[in-house]
C-alpha cells in the first residue's frame, strides 16, 4: 500500500464518521422541522446538545487531509463546485446559530424553520457534489447531482430516526420512541428505493452496494422486531456501504494527484500525535452521552421518634 492509498483510506474513514455522526445530526434537524410535536423536538434538542458542534471535527479533518494530501483534487473540486459547497457552509453556520439563539429567545418562531431548512440544504448540497465527483459529472444541478442530494438527505433522515429511537427511550419517552421508529421505517424504505435503482442507472456494480442493500433489509426487520440497539449497527453499515461503493467508482488517479511522500509522511506524523488527543476525547464524549440520566436521589429516611 502506497502513502497515497493510506491517505485516501484516512479520508474515507473521516467521511464515514462525518456521515454517521454529522449526517445523523443533519437528519435530526430535518425531523425537528417535520415533526410538530414538542416532545419529539425536545428529544432531538437533547440528543444534539452536547455533540452538534463536535461532529464537524470530522469534516474539518477531511478537508485538511484532502488539500494536504491531494492538492489538485481539492482545487478542482472547490473551484468547480464552489456554489453548492458555499451553500453547505452557509447551512452549517445558519443551523448552528439558530439552534443556539432559539435557546436564548424561544419566542422567535422562524428560528426552528431556519434550523430545519438548513439541516436539509447542507446534506443535499454535499451529496450532490459527492455524486458528481464519483460519477465524473460536471454540474451539481444535473440529474446525477439531484439524485445524490436527495439520496444523501434521505440517508441522513434515516440515520437520525434510528438513533433517536434509543435516545427517546433513554429519556423514558416511549411515545416519541415509537414515532421515531415509524419515521425510521418510512425513511429507510425511501432510501432503499432510491439507492438500488439509482445504483443500477449509474452503472455501480460494487459488491458494497449489495452489502448496503442486505444491511438495509436487515435493519427494517430489526425495526419491526424492535431490536433498537442492533439496528444502530446495521443501519450505519447500510449507509456507510453506499459511501464506499460510490468512492470505488470514482476512478481517481491518486499517484498523479498525491503530494510528495515527504509531505505525506509529515502529515501522518501530525495525525498520529493529534489522534492521541482527539480520538479518545471524542469516544469518551459519545460514551458519556449515551449513558442514561442519573436516577433521582432518594430522600433520607426520617428518624423514628424515641419512645423514651
């Protein structure tokens, strides 16, 4: 394995993490817009609270790694698709700002709308660009870009619904958990109906697409059987397999676009040092947040009156 292959593998790992964590974050914002029940929105806000900003670490990692390891590819993508990428960045800023401002001024009703719309715009634009890059297209508003944007948005909505089932159960809101289960069944079915015909139309013959389809079917069965922890694994596998299958068909000339080996070696050393701090911190954040709320403290028993 060359250094360029290793660099691409790290970029794909970062993209997978951003899709699994940041993508579910965007999908949660979309459900926040579509579900008008305040109890559902409170579950979403509680789930996003500690991690909505931390999830962008993966996007920053991917961008830095790409422009350092493959400068020509980064320059071509950014120059050719600066409009959708700028819209995606604007969506990230808008949704984060309105999410924070809505806590300080809950009477402003347009904050949730901006938050929800931005949560759909950002994954749509990123998915459109990814589809065009993977297929060698030219414009993000083409049929391929439209398909990639809609599919990515549906996958994010599906991931969010799957994750929110367990989050609602941790908060002892069984009604919200059942509603998110319904959202997951619907969005998962829609994503599956989009993914398979689209892959056939685009000529994707990767076995990873078959793996995604199998994991998606298993996920729907697990949702019906209410195996909520297991479906988080199979649902994530179904989504990530789509990403890796699309990357397999990109056909990029890595050796021609890669930076010098000395640069890549320095990048790997810097990444190793940073990973010692970042990876355990992020893992600990997710572990702490997935723990259930502390049970309320029991009051101390009152002393019995003395008989003397």
